[in-house]
């Protein structure tokens, strides 16, 4: 007997055959067998802790060029209180996102790819890829932007150096460091952190030696928003200044991008990211106070380098500025390569197998080559101002999707959502709302473009039907939505004629039962109906029938027909089908039509009478399909719906007898076949012809049946049936005690396939 398999389909690790054997690295071997590639650590790759892997790249990215060259301008425009409000709002949005990301990373086995991995494991590869691809491109192009910023600082010191040469040399150094290893990059960032620390010490020394010459009563608390040095007469607003500051807070993913290189990402990402945000926020606030008390609003607005000028030792601040731009570029370059490698591992991008390759030391060098090529090409453009806002927007789209993923998981209340770090649901909601608000405050047009691009990638990836190596919450989300809808439906009145759609219950004893009527069933249910197949196993082989039913339901689903199947063993045909109707009475998509094929024996005719009687009791309609042995469904161009002689009462009301389901069936088939529908009746009294014609025409008008005509025969039904207009399908009413000999005679007389329909009482052709 084979060993039992766990739910994920992977074999459980087994003990070695030799009980005395003690294999080396036993724990590692067991882990490699039981974990997916996304969960297991990569052989040869050095793994980092919280400080080096998360805190350092995150804090260095936040303490960047905006802090050095724009915070003074922000305080000069907004005043101290206005500037502190801008800083607080920006960091609050970032904090909500960081808390959401931290919460969800403690609930999943996050692999490489950072935010991409979080979104993909929550909302599926299609959503993850649609966000991950533009985020990767933005991360790569952000390196170019940081290189341009580094060049501006470098030329401030060495104005005679050629700008292009500085850019290329900076890129070469950055790429060389990142290509060698992430370990080397982090060691370089430690040196840069020391430079930034020295710049802050220089500022602190200035504060201690008297640079803060203005008291609280002399500083401007709320600014006049006078503008920028390039356009001093053009006024700004609070939100314009906020838009300038907010990109400073979009560096919180720098550490999360290293998720595949961390020893304990569940701990390191939350602790490192939140610590970096807290430290950065304190530094920004203290610098705002120092600037407001050290310089006038005019100095801060007119001079971007006011922080350099006011420092105790200006070269230290300049060194910090160069170090900040260099470290931000380095962190973005290292992170971009890992995002691309992770998407390659999941077959999201072209040439995935090549991009997913890892060097023996665990470095994604193929992905780094592509990333380096993109960055070098963008350097040659020389000006990325046109797409710079788009880069920020894709970062914000990523933040919004992370918050949305957490919000969805929190709202579903699934047992699988058990994060070690729990946050209130309003935190993830504020993060989502804040990210979207920031997008449209900064630039509504570019925000719209970013959303369209993201949606475009989603459509492309959805068509590829990606196979994820992990589970996501989409099924739980749809189940929760269906449960909510089911609860709402139960609160509504029982009669919902306007919401009617065909939900067929089809008894099957073997798969060949549906072979001749498969397309007909599809035409009866498409596009919004459903099929519920009930397997009845008379030969005692439910396992074989179950496999056949799986194939049938898969075939319906491939044609966009919602289909499901179940097997019932309750004795004979009638007993089993009656049990199925009773069991499915409370189902959300409960069947409203029993689909039966013509019986082939007197015993089956007897079963059908019991089934029809049970369907009446359960308020389920009945459709008896009687195919013509030679004509089948012909050309599927015309349908006759027969209406009994109502003489002398041809009045129309909402209650039109056993006619609603017949009309709705004819209409559905006429739409799916692009066929003509005729309403046909035969009157024995010629004087009733005009009333009958008027009745049928009004029925067509009130029922809103397109491409339909009315035909009235002036002979008794049994005589007119042979001379009536020929049709590919004739639909008749079905009596509660059907005469199957008469049914067979009608198939012969019409020389066509026929359907015999009995209402459930819960449909209305005139609704």
C-alpha cells in the first residue's frame, strides 16, 4: 500500500531504510523535500539579518536626496507646523502600508520578490505580475534617477567633470557592486550609513554651536506657499508641497525586496521596516525644527542647499547627500534584480527559465544583466523627467495593492489568515485610501496612466492562465462573496421571476447519456445558466462514474458554463433523482429544471412519472428532450413553440398557464442559435382565429421576443400538426401524467426533434 499523501500533493519525507543511518544535514534534507522552492532557502546564498538586510537599505533609501535638498524648501513654503503636518501625513500613509505588509508577511512563507511575492501569494500570480512588472521597471528606472541625483551633487564639487562620464562611471561602480553579491552591497551601505551619520552629526554640531538663532516666537508656523526658486512668483499649495515631499517616504520596500535573502523574513521585514520608518520620521522632524530655527523662510525657499550652508562642516552634509543617492541607487538595483528573478521563477515574464537562473552563490546574475541593460539604456536618454512621476505612481500602486490584499484577507475572516502581527482593519483601509489619494494628489493624469498600464498587464497575464506553485485567497474571496449573496437572496421574496435563469439538473447513469445532448444543454444554459449533474450508479461503480462526471463538468466549464456534479446512491433511478432534488433544495444555485431524455423502457417511463410528480412538489420545472432519430436538430434556424387552444378566453394576464418555461426555453435557444421563433396555435373554430392571432402577437410584444412571428392554424390540433410550418425544434407543454406514446407520435408527425416542458410556477415569460 502506498504512503498517504499530504494535501499539497508532495510526498512526506520518510525515514531512511537503515535505522542506524545518520545522514548529514538531516534537518536540511527534510526541509528541502517538504518545502516548495519559494519556501526553502537557496543553496549558497548568504542570508542576512534584520539590521543589514532590512533596516539599513530601508533607512538609507528614506533618508535620501529629498531630505538634503528639499526639506528646507518644504519648511520655507509650509512653515514649521505645515511642514510637520506634511511629514506626518506622508509617514502615516507609509506606516499604514508598512504595517499591512508586516502583517501579511507574518502569515505567509514569503519567497523572493518582496512586495511582488506578497501580492502574488494573496491575490494570485496575475495580480502579482500586473503589479510586479511595472514595479520592477520603476525600480530599475529609479536607479537612473538616483544616478542623475548623484551626478548633480558630484558636479557641485567637481563642476568641470563631463556629466555623461560621471553617470557612466557611477553606473559601472553600482553595477559592479551589485553584480558581485548582495553581501558586498550591504557592506558598502554600512560605509554610506557612516557618511549619512557624519552629516547628521555635523548638523547637530551646528545646532549646538548656535545656528538655531530664531526662537519659537520668531519662526513662521504656517507658511505662505510662495513657490520655488525657478518660479518664485508662482504660488504653491499645501498639496503641491506634499507631492514634492511624499516620494521621500516611498522607500519602505527596499528591505522587503531582499525577502529571499533573509534568515527570518517573517521577523526581519516587520521589525526592520518599522524601525527604519520610526528612525527616519524622528530625523525628519528634528531637521524640520532645526531648519525653521536656523534659516528664514526666504533662505529656505530660494536655496535648495540651505542644509549644506547651515551645517557645522558643510562637506560632511555634501558627503551624506552623495552617499544617500548612491545607496538608494544601490538598494534599488539589488532589489530590482531579485524582483525580476522571482517573476521568472513563476513564469510571469518572457524568457522566464533563463531569468530564474541563480548562480552557485545564489545571486540572480541573469536578472541583473537584464536590469543593467535597462538602466544603461535609460541613462542614454539623459532626461527622465517625463516618466519620473510614473515611477512614483507604480510604487504607490504597489502600496495600494498590498493594503488591498490585507484588507481582503481581514474581511474574509478565513481561518488561514493567522498573522503573528495583527493590525486593525482600519489601518489597511487607511493605507489603501491614502495611497490612492496620494496618487491623484501628485498627478491625476499619470495616476490614471499607471492604473491603465497595470490593468493591461493583468489582462495579458490572465489570458496566459499561469500555474501558481502556491495557494492564494481568491477562491476564499469568491466563496465569501457567494455566501454573502446567498444570505441576501434568502432575505428576498421567494418569487424572483426577473432573476430567473436556467439551472439544469441532469441525471446521468453513464457519460454516454449526455453525448447526444451536450451541445443542446449548452445552448439551453449559456451564458448565465448552470448545470448540475447527478450521477446515478446502477452498476455499483461510483468511482468510474465519478471520473466520467469530472470530465463532463470540465467540458462544460471550458465553454463558460458553470457546472458541478455529485453522485447519489439511493436505490433506483427515480429514488436517486428525487433524493437529489430534495438535497439540492437549499443550494444557492438550486436547480429549477430537471432535464430528461426520452425513456427507452416501460420501467423508465414509470420512473419519469414519479420524477415529474416530485419536481412539481419541489417547484422545479421539467424538460423532456425527445430527439428525432434522423433529423436531430436540423439547421437550428426555426423553433415552434406550441400554445394550446384557449377558446373562447384569449385574455392575457401575468398567469398564462403552463407556457412560461416553454416560451423562455424557445427564446434562449433562438438567441443562442440566432434562429427564428414562432408562436403556433391551432383553433378548431375559425371564428377564433383573429382573437388567437391577436393573443399571440401581444404575447410576442409583452414578452419582448425579437425575430418572432405568430401562426394560427384553423384546424384541430391533431389535424394541423402535420401541416404546420416545418421547424428544426418543436416545443410543447408537458402534462403531469405524460402519455409517452403520444409524445413519440408527435416526434414522428412533426418530423423533428421535440421538447416537452412543464413549468415550475416560478418563472414568468412576461416579467
